[in-house]
C-alpha cells in the first residue's frame, strides 16, 4: 500500500497528459513530428505508425485508466480525480476503439500504418492482445479477439511485447498455446547456451539483430519469468490479502510436472510441486492461499488433487 500510495499520484499525473491528446472521438490521435513507437516487430518489417491512427496506444490508455481505479480501490489510496471520471474516460475511448478500428467482417482490430512510406492497414497480434486485456468490446467481440491469438497470419511482436500476448492467452485459458510460444521463441535462446535472455528472438535473433547491435541481456524480454509462476504454479497476490495471502490457481497445460519456489524473505518461501496426479503446496508461517472456490489454506504443507482446484473440493 505504501508503494502504491507513493506512485499512484505520479501515474495519475501521466494520464492527465494523455487526456490532453484526445480528439473529438475520444481517441489519442495523430501527433505530427512524434515517433510513434509501439514495438520493434513493426520497424523490423518496414512498418511505421508515424502520423497514423492506431488502436494500441488507445488500448493501453484504457487499460491504464481502469488499472489506476482498481489500484486505488484495492489499496485504499485516494485519487486526485473522482474514480468515475477515469472510468467514464475509459468507456468513451473503448467505444471509440471499436467504432474506429474493429472490423466485423474479419473479427480483428485493423490499424492504419505506413509500409515503406505507403499508407496501408494492418491487423497485428499485439493489437488484438491489448484490446483483450483492456476489455474492449462486448462478449462477442472479445471471443473473436481470443480466436485471433492463435492466428499465425498476424504479425507477431518481438519478445518484449509478447508479454501482453502471454497475459491475454492466460486470462482466456490458453495455457497450452502460451507454453508453445515460450518453447518456440525462448526455447531457442536456451538452446543457444547463453545464460541470459536476448532483446530480439522472433523477427531477428541475438547479437545479429539491429545490424549486429542486438542486446544479449535484456530485462524487457523476460516475460516467461512472470508467466510461469503466475499461471503454471498459479501464485498471484490475493486482493485484500495485505501481501500475506496468495490466490492459488495452478495449471499444468501440456507439462508432465512443474515445481517452483517463491522466495518471500531470507527464511520464508512458498513451494509448489505439480504432477498430473497431485499438487503439493507449502506455505510459510503467517501466509495463506485462496482456492478458486474461495476456501482458504493456512500455513503448512497441503496435498491436493486436481479436483480440489477444478471443482473446489478439498479431499
């Protein structure tokens, strides 16, 4: 709560700047002379969003507005503006995104883009993922956007923004598909023998990227480091848990087993071991875990079956 209380006013101040960039439709529009950088995947394939209208910054804006309100509510910290103001702004922009960018014929968001200086339109994987995470559109649109996450014809992001795609897949239960992505791109880095994660690994690779200037140790590209404990081991902070309670929703996907340890201090850690038959969860003193049905497991070691997670029945 202390950290949120310190940073929330700064985040709200940044959002106030983006409010000044909204056009009459409620969209962050074209700002002449500004490099509108989204992700290296576009530049590496000849695309540019300079002087173009695109959905991605707008989806991030909607996501930020909704997140800042949720953080304020969960932490008890006050915002400068009434939360309803931010939510109204997010709804207006979300509706404008659908009106301006969503194609009912294709079920995709389609952005204006320059391709080697020629104006074109482009549906990209990251545009669909960001809209899903921001909750853009009704249930039917969201279902179409979910289907698009497995569309191999869409331009894929580089490793950095693949974090949003993995998040969108996880929220829609696409754990197997997300693991396949991690194997395809991060597995190649592991196979190279390097102990670090590269900046580029989708459209270019390693040191050879960016004309031989590719970073070989890039924190931006470490999305699986968050995805695996959150979605395979299933550990995320529980709302209202004051840092002492976890939501526990593990998923093996197509793995035979998984195990990991979340270090909380020098002498306290949450430990998880998963197999196809059982789940073992160890919680240190003062910590607890909440199952999907709301039941609470206290400190100690718990042996569970998958039915405990899937059906909320503790054997």
